[in-house]
């Protein structure tokens, strides 16, 4: 079990999680978040799935305060003997030596730069990042090495790090994808209770785009008869805000996520619960979930095909028909920190 590090404290930065006053009131009503310190041996995770467009991933945190009921990363908390439900949302593991481990990995002689994504499982800009700044420290290391990266987030907190991301983006070394599941603030409040409001995420897309950062939108997950009718409207709103690419993943219900999500349906949309799950099973060959590569992200069958057609037609019309920005792997520089390289260069003069 990781060591308890303390409780979250809030900085005066609008990451879309509400004002400081609202946050303080929420903390009185909601369970307190505990940050659990962990020193990891490695920080880079390899990807062997052909469904994902990157080779390596970094997740600075395990668990996520955003509390999205559909999050496919929830079962990972079971590995820590914590619950995929409330514990996943309130007992957050912070990998406090992440930057140190990343710097060591990039300095290895046999390391070759690969496509790297930050926050593919849990959000790298969840509220704990306000104080811990682990994600920022990782981006600092990537900047030192001129290593390209992409990141996915639901938080406006990424705006804090524009000073690091924008210069890298200018050299084709960075791209950001903002996840927008719905434009309905009421639905967002119960589906993703502590993530930034949809309008705030659209503002973040605009802020990033104006800073010269390539920004895409992830309309994920698509849930039939819930947010699925909004697909085209979300894509259009993101394009107007400044997004230039898009991708989408249909709902996945692995392991403990399945009963948690079905309980949520019964609580919040009982009149549509059976219909939603029936359509999910149509996309999953009669099952609640599909783990097979090639089908787990997009589904199968007539309805999944129609959904893909709708997405393709909308993205072509809106100029969003790119899944990701091509990043430059050739600029990578091996070695230590900027200070260490400067000292080495100075020593070579003598």
C-alpha cells in the first residue's frame, strides 16, 4: 500500500472544477480526497494495442478525482486493494518521482524516441495536480530532451502549462486533446461530477488554439441514447472553438466498471437503462464488453458502423478528419538536464 501523503489543497487557478468558494463547500459535503505518495521504479508504460495511436504512455496519477462513472481505468484500483468505486475517486496515488524516472529513462543509451501520451488512463490535470505539479515536472523533462508528446484531459488546468507546451508545439513536439462527452451541463454534472463543465472545456480548446498549440477533441465515450445524439453538435462546437482534429471511442465496460455503470443508469436514467444496455450489447456481439483488438474501441455491427459513418461525415464537413497531429521524433536530444548539458559544453572549451 502506498504511503499516505496528505490531503489535497487548492491553488487559486480556475481548472474548471468550480470557484475556490464552491470547491470549499463541496469538500464539506463530499468525502475528503487523500493523496497517497508512491515512488515508482518506472514511469513509461509500453502499448501493444493496435487500437491506440501511441507507443508509450505516462500516467502521473492512479485514480481520478473527476469521478467519471464510465472510466475504464477504475478496475486498476483493485490492484491496490482499493475499491474501483469511491476509493478510485477519493484515494489518489501520486507518482511523486515520475520526473526523476522519466529523465533516467530518456538518458538511457538504448532509448529511441517513440510516440508518447500523457494521461491516457487517468487525468494528468485532476485537482491534485494544482499542488503536486507532477505533470508539469514531466513536461519540463520532455522539453529538456525535445521529446514529443501528446496529452488528453478534461481539465482547464492544462492552461497553466501553456508556457511550456506552446514553445514545444511550435516545433511540432506537442499536441493536446480535450475530452468533451456532452454539451449538457446537467448530464455532465452527474456523468463526470468533478470534471470541468463542458463550456469551460470549449474555452480551453480556444485558449490552447490561440497559443498555437494543435488541439483536438475526443468525443469519448459515446453512450447510445445518452450522449450519442449530441455527437455532431459536440464536434461542431469543438471546431468553432478551435479544434483541428477529432477521435471517438464507444463506451467500454471492463470488469467492475460494468456493474458500477449499470447501477448509475438505474439511478439517473432508469427509463432508458434497458434500451441503452441493449444497444451496447448490439455493438459488443451480445456481450456487455468486448476486449478484442480492433473492436473494443469502435464496436461492431450495424449500429457501430452507422456511428462511424456519422462521425466520419461530420469530421470531414468540419475539417476535423485527422485523428492526431504528426509530431517530430527527430529533434530528440539524449542526455541530462539543461544545466548539465551547459556545464558539459563549458567544460569542453578547456
